[in-house]
C-alpha cells in the first residue's frame, strides 16, 4: 500500500481534492506514491497565506535568513544520495545525474544564503545641496514558481532560494509528472522556522492549479520554466494583471564543430550535450553543425560513441542514458523520427524503442545526418535523445546557420582558433555560449537565460536574480 503525500499550505499539511499516482519511467510497475492534487480554491488559500507570511518574513533579520537557507542546503548535501535516487527514480535520469542535481540544488541555497549578507544598498548625494539619496532593494512580495519536470529539483530551487533570500513568500507548483522531488524538498523547508504561509506547495494540473496561479491578480511575480506555448499563455495572463513575469522557454541549441576541432573532444561534447539527461534539457545540443572538412570523420566517431552508450534503468550501475519521461514523450519522439525521415533526413543511428528487463520508456539515442536547417526537426524543440547533423561549408556558414532560429538559449563551438572562438562569442545570438564545452552545463553563480523566444524578463541565477525578486525604492532625505 503506497503512502499519500499531501499539499503544504499556510504551514499545514493538507489533503487535496484528489490524488494522482506517480510511477517510475524506468519501471512502470514501480509505484512511488500518490500525490495530492490541489483545488482552485486552495490556490486562493495559499496566496492569502503567502501574503500574511511574507509580511513577517520580510522583517526577519539577515542572519536568520542566512542560517535558514544554509540549513536547507546542508540537509540536501547530507541526503544527496537518498534524494538523488528518488529524483532519478521518478524522472528517469541516470543516478549520477540525479545525485548531482540534488547537490547542485544545495549549492543554490548556500549561494543565496551568502547573498543575504551581501545586500548592500547605494547612497549618493542629490543634485540639491543638503539632500541625500538612498536606493534600497525590497522584496517583490508573493512569488509564484512553476517548474518543469526535466529538472525536478534544481530548476525549482534556483527560483525558490533567491525568492526566500530576498524576503519573499513562495507558492510552488511543480510539474505534475514529478511530484516526489518537490514534496521531499518541501518537507525539508517545512521544518525550518519560516512564518506560516511563507512557503507553500500546490501540486496539481497546469490546466487548473497552474492557470489559477498565473491568472491571479493577488500575486506580485511569477517565474515559469517550460514550453514556449505555455510561456506565451503565462505572459498574457500575468500582463493582464500587471504581475511581474520571468520566463524560460524553448530552445534549439547548436554545437559547431569547426575545421580545426579536436574530434575526440567534439564527440564527447556532442554526446554530453545531446544525450545526457536523455536529451531532455533546455540546453541540449540538438543541432550539430559540422564543417565539410571534418564532417565524415566526426559522424563516424559519434556513431561509434553512440554504439558504446548504455541505455537502461536509471538506477542501474553504468547506465548513461535512461528512459524518457513518460509514454507521451516517447510517442512524440518516435513521431519526430518518422517525420524527419519523411522530410529527407538520413537515420544514421538509433531511432527505435528498446526493450529492457523492466517495462519502461526506453529508446535508442538517435542521430540524423543529411539534414538541413529548414527541416522541421531542426526548427522545433523535440526534447528527446535526438540530434541532427547539419553539414556546412565553413565557419562563416556555421555561425549563420547557428543563428537561423527563433530560439536563442545556448550555443557551443569546438575549435583551437582563438580568433574563431572570439568571433563566435561575439556573433552567437544566444544568452549563453560555450567554447570547447558541451552546450549543457551551467554554473549557479552567474546569470542564466536566453534571447528571442527562449527567455523573457530578467535573468535567473547569480546576483542577477535580485532584478526579479526585488523592487527598487529611492529614498530622499534632508536633515532639518
């Protein structure tokens, strides 16, 4: 008999209007638990509680905030093995990646604990004699956080940690596909000395719970990570209420392999960027733009690397590629493979569903060659272990092809040329660029975000997070 996991509202664990079952994508017979589903009315209750709790939390001392965030981070570090296993069990990424994600989540809490103590405001003289001007950073208020399923803990935490650090209240709505990691994080936070209502967990469908949250005029800010389609709806709903909005959405990232590339490095960067996390990363390099001089050799080596990859149960030793998230994602991936071939792409490796000892959503890592940048599979986000090679004449065509997309999150290049690397950094129309590194993999202490249809609003992570989670007040003072 599985346990039922409740919501967390106003400092209390509460039942929802129903529950859903959470199954392991590596083994669909493995039931992780039943998770409460909030009602629309409970969204309103959480917002009211958050408003009350935030007023008290905003007045808390810096050392109290620092100690609380450090304590959360410390517990995540201490339990990274246990919680990483839970994360991999429900999302499907290999265990090493699951443990790494929990550890990274701890680093966010530790980083923003330190940021609490670095809150230094500015003071200048006015243009008027005898008047001083002070600019202060104050909490934005009640923040809604909607996180995706591909990083069940880290993406949520890089929103939650700065929100709490700067004195805000949080209403956390995780993706309904991965409630276990969100619940485990909430259980840790619930044991801290936060005023009731400062942190709330609302599990439930996006169509009801999510829509009620984004449409509410009673929140002050909304941070969302997910698809472009849903992001546009979030932007429209929040704009109508003049609610501050931050969006991280789709991508179609490219890795350029230049004439002078170290091909062993290029292959490992392509594999890590395109297939780690089963390709279910917004930073995944789904377009591999390769110059003609090294195209054939690169493709040959990458196919050999894919042939050595171990696909299997996320918790099994040595697995490099786990299952995809659920049946819908698997069906979507297989449909894209068929569509790409219909448009003329050559299936060079993979492309099929795989059977393993347990019934799960396994598929072979897939590589297409002989593709062009105008094919649908190179225009739209697929979100699976599928990469396409685009052959170009030279570096100039490579950079032009890189930028020929309505997305702009990350981009990478493999080259030994300092001149080419510098040109690439200057010309790539993306928010993050990587030289001789995989496109997937970013640090927690620097800004993260994209351009074009990939992002909207202030950057996430690092010190830049304060632009979203605070408001500026300008104070004029004249001594009598």
